[in-house]
C-alpha cells in the first residue's frame, strides 16, 4: 500500500483458480482461531481499533485525508463500512475524505493466518486495502526495510483483479501475485474471502480458499551493510490495517464516472469479519533459498553484450515519440518528440549479468546528426533501478567517438542488469548512432589489498549488533575450546549470549574480527555493551592492548518506569601510523552467562568523514517515497564533495536528508557547526543536530533548526550552540533538503557539500 507498484520483481497471475498449486488447502482450523472481529456492535470497538489521521498527499500522491468521521467509517448491520467522500467547495476546490483503521498496539501478531471477508468499492481512483505493517517500523529501519504484507488490494477500475504483495529491502524490492475472477463475480459486486498465511520461511496468499501466490525469498538490509538474518524482516509483530484510498500514483485518479454518492455502494468497502489464526509454535530455524550462480554468456572476444537484435528494447515514456533501426550491432535512434523525461526515449539491453567482486569495462562508439547529449548507464531493475555504472552524460558530435569506462561491481551478483541509453528531454531530437557496444570482465577486486574498511556508519566492526549471517553470527570468528553454548537471543534485544561450563577460563571462548584497517594520526573509540548472569569480568584485546573490566548482572530496572540497560564499556585508541588490528573479546567464564551487544570501533569525532575522503562512509541519504534523490561523492580539484541530485523534494522538509547517526553531544559543552555548500538552483535547506526519535517520536533539535540559503557559488556557513540537555551519544546530524519552508520543488537540481564539521570549542561553566 505504501509504494507505487510500477515495475514488479515477480508476478504470478491466476484466472479462476487454475494455478498448479491453487488447490492446496490451509493448515489452519477453527481450533487455531486466536482473535476475530465480526463488527456485531453498534460502533467500532476502540479497544481493538485505532483511527489514523493523515493529510492529502501523505503517501503515493493520494488525494484523500483520513479522519475519524462517522460519515467515513462506521458499523452497520454487522459490517464495517469505509466510505470515501468527495466535497466540492464554493471556491471550486475539491476535498476527499476516507477512513483508515488499524490494530497497532492492541492486536499485533507474529506469524499466522490473517483473513477477511469483504467487498470493495468500484470506480476509477479507488484503492481499498487489507494489509499489515510492523508495530515498530524502526526495529529493522523505516520502510521498506521494515517489511509490508499486502493481503488484498483491488484497483477501482479493475474490480475483477486482486493483488497480493510483499514489500522488503533496501533497496526496495517486492514479490507480487495476482488473482482474477470472472466479471460476473467481481470483488465489488460480491463478497470474497481474502487471506494470507505467514510462517517463518514462507508466505502464502489465498482468495476464496484458493492459493495463488507463495513467496520464500526476501531480505532486509541497510545500504552498505550485510543482509540481516533470514527470515527478517518478517519475524516481528505486525498489525492489521483496513482503508480506502482515493487516487494515487498507482491506481490513478477519479474521473467524471467515479461515484461518491453515500446512498450508493460505489465508494464503500464492506467488511464482514477479520479473523486471525495461529499455531502454538513455529519453527524459526529456517534457511533462505540459495540462488543459482550468476553466469554471463560471452562471445569469443569476451563481449557480454548480445548482438542479436531481439535482445534490444526500445522504450517510450512521458510523451516521447521515436523509433529505432538496428541489426543488433549498429543502432540508429530517431526522435520525433523528446518528451518530458530524460528516459522518454530509451534504448536498452536487459538481462545483462554482473558478478559481485569483479571489474568491468563498458565501451561503445557513438555520434549524432547534430551535436547533442545522451545519458548512458547500467542499472539494476530488480533493485529499484540502482546504478551499477553511471549515469554519464555523453557529449556527441557529428563524428564517431569511442567512449570507454571501467567500474567495479560491489553489489550482490545480479543476473538482470540493464544497459541504458537515455535520449529524451535533452533539448534535441537529433538522430543518434551507436555501434560496437561492449561489456567485458577485466579482473577481480582485490579485497585483501583493500583491507577491512569501515561500514557506512563508520564502524570497523561488522555485525556488531549480532543481526546478520547464519545464526546472526556472521563476520565473527569463534574459538570455543570448552563447548560453551554460543547463540544470539531471539528477543528484541538480540544480544550475543555465551554460557560457559564450570571452571572455564576467559581465553577458552573468544570471538574476534581481524584485519581492521585504521588510519594513523586519528583517535578511535572502542566500545560495547555487556552484562552477566553473575558478577564476573570481561576482557577485550585490540592493537596489543588488553582491557579487563568487571561486569555486573542486569538490574531489574535502571530507573523507575524505565527499562534496565547493560553496562557500557569504552576506551580510546590512537595509532601513530596506518595499521591493521585484530579485535577480540574473551568471553569464557566459570559457569556463567555473558551478554554482549553494540560492538564498535570507530573514529572518535562528533562528525566522521566530513571531508568525504572515504566516500560516503558514515553518511546516509534518506529519500522518502514521495521524493526522488541520489547522492554520490565527486572529485573537484583536490577536494572530494558530496553531491545530492534531487528530482523532486516531496511535500515535507524531512523527505530528503543527508544524515549521520550516533553523534555524541555532551551536556554543557559549546559546539561550532561549519560547512560549505552550493546549489545550481537557489533554494533553502535546513540543518539540525537532533535527538533520535525513532523510538518515541521525540526529535528535539539540540542545535535549534537552522535554515539557510544556498546558491550557485560555494559559501561558508557557521553556527554555534550549547548542548543544554543531558549528554546524548545517539544524536542525528541531518541536512534536510525536502520541501523546506513548505516550498515543493519538482525541478531537477544538485546541492553540493564539503568540509562538514562539528567541533567542541569550549566547555560552559556550570551555573551555580
């Protein structure tokens, strides 16, 4: 429900139950029923349900606002009714309202069968949904990393076709199935039963008892980090949502035939019941399906590009009009209308395999009938069209030129990448000629020579939160001389748990990571959280240093009304020259249990890598689905700079952010913020050092919210502030580039940053 579903990863369609496994029956029975809502009362039971409140355009460019009006959401004759309404104002504007309810915080479930009997509205622009979201979207990260299960969606203009979808990532990916019925039995005129059965390692979709889609292959990760252990993100509590949207980027918009008359059923979704079934237990020891190796076919010269003319595709969008002539080797792209998008005229070869860890050379010859530009690149359609190479704007002349680039494939192997030539919206309709297209593998990335660098958050310890790899112990080497029990807890804390036999010594159980590549002349902080079943010691070894600390049992509570926290252990390390170090934790004990989490080795600075010398290490670009933005590090003379290209800002200021997490601000200290910035479009952007509100929605800006104007020339900016709150090691530094000061920008532009610093300049005297 959250995403514009154009370009699907996987889709299966069934007409009237003809799919091969359509007769597979459910394993759930009435004895497994754990919760039901039959809407038998006079009004909605608020012990079970919540109303949601959202403004128009909140997601997917939808038109409606959601509220708790009894005109939009009510119970009548044993049915829940969600009614979409249209209001025409005297000034000529139109408003749409609708209803959206959920069980968040009241009924949340991990695994089970989720079923509803309902019928949907009909007419262009209606999008009803029965779906699920996690109770804590921050646990694995904001959408799509958190996951989403869409049990039922039906487009109002196509009420005989059902969509069931699974969203996950990042990058955003999805698996989708469809189910069609005869028009005489469509989903708007008759009630149907929609269900999903969600279990560890497999999710199944049903309509009227017929199975039409199975999914067992998903993932979640943050860009630059490892995948979280399967079956994440679908191993956490989800809640149920029912709503009717009006308009949007997927369903389209109402027209003159769309009927909102509340006396009729056209704009209503009727829900007879919602039921949840669960087994008493589930086997969560499941493995992700293994993918077949990605194999590239080449010709005798090593070229991976097919010269079969059927391997090429000519695509148009956004008003583009044109044609292509090709024999598979020589290509002529003719444009009549360039359209409104750079890809309005697009020539591609899909299904090009790229292997992780290899170097490639991409080349071709090209010219045009008159000077112009085109844009080329290699994308990953199955991974939100991330660029594996490019985009590069190529300047073409009337004479043939040879273009060649080399790049490294650092992403996971992908059998379905795509070579692209984008020839639209570049102020020219001149015909383009392309020949001798080649893509060849030229070597492997020497990871050993690179050493073990830091992750995007600046941490040199991989999987320091014990959430990745087999048994959540990926990246760690384990030495276990005494057959200690080593596992990661399954509760939401997800801590390493080591239980040793009697008389075990610390060095009998060691977990370690080797080859951490640190830079000389910098100070690093080494830290982790730990507690034990009884008072004992824990030892850390790194760079020839041994530190032994006393650790204590976890208290029942740290403060009244607040959860208990493990002990925090921290040291600093300042190598004089570049070095590679090993990090070890000695976890053996005399019959006790030790718990460890949040292991870090990172640069000891408020802001890490503000010069972008280590590319985007430490930085993250957040782009809400209502916006469009990308970030890369560019070279300008001897300086590296962060370049953020924005296609559209979205409708709120926070919808595009360049940010860094885990910054430490100490109470009473005075700090100076400084940076350089420019933009090829005059505009306002916003900066703050703010509290991490992902758990409680408190995003208080310690630095205040700082708005500033950027223009075409680099300018130095500087502010100071005093940290007035308690010391906070989890501050977020964020530069917001969405609709700052409520100004929505849909014109493509680029903002460039350099030399971002946050420095302590003095300690304030305590007030007496």
